[in-house]
C-alpha cells in the first residue's frame, strides 16, 4: 500500500524498489511472492507487506549472497515460523505448543545452518584475500617497495 492506504500497481512497486516488473513476476513464478490482490483484469496489486517481502528477498540476494533456490527455502521456513507463531498465540493445547516449539526449533536450526554455510564461504574468501595481502607485503619488503597506506577500516579488518 502507499502511504494513503491504497494497493500499489506492479510498476509502482518496481519503481519504489528499483527493480523491473519482470523481476516481480519472476519472484511470483518461483513462489517467493504472492501479491495481495488482483484487479478484475488480472493486474497485480501489492500491499506494504509485499514490498517489504521483496526488500527482504533482495537483501538475502545482495547482502548475504543467497541464490533464489536458497531464498525460497528461507522464505518458506520464515512463513512457516509465522504460521506457527500465530497458532501458538491463539492458545494451542500444551501438547500442541510443544509440537510447535519442536518444529520452530528445527526450522530455526535449518536457517542457522544456511547462514553458517554462507559465513564459512565468506570466511574462506576473506582468508584468501588476507593471504594475498600478506604476500603483497612480503614482495614489497623483499624489493624495497612501499605499499599505499591502508585506511583505518582496512587495518581493522586485518585482525
């Protein structure tokens, strides 16, 4: 929805998020996104929650490096966790509460494994970069050459 409470058209969402309408349609094809409404002519209509979901998908892609298959699994797990939370809060029996907690715990652990795997890949890449930087420093020292001064932020990363 826009600030005035109306549902957004696909072009408005695409413009707001700086993506193409084709990307939004593709996310829908993959089951990552389900617009909240449609016009009688079939035009997609999006609410604020839909826009936030797309932002989340883009963050998972761009910042964390997940591919769309991984994102689908993450989104499905997050959706299921939301369903479980709703059911739990509605006053499920003690036995069902335990079952909900078991399922939520398992889903959370699966999500943690995904993130840990990405962290492992990033840690490996960072180790390679640090090893190359050390090699550059060695070569420079061997040849009596100076390297450019590193910004403070780059020095902190080395630790």
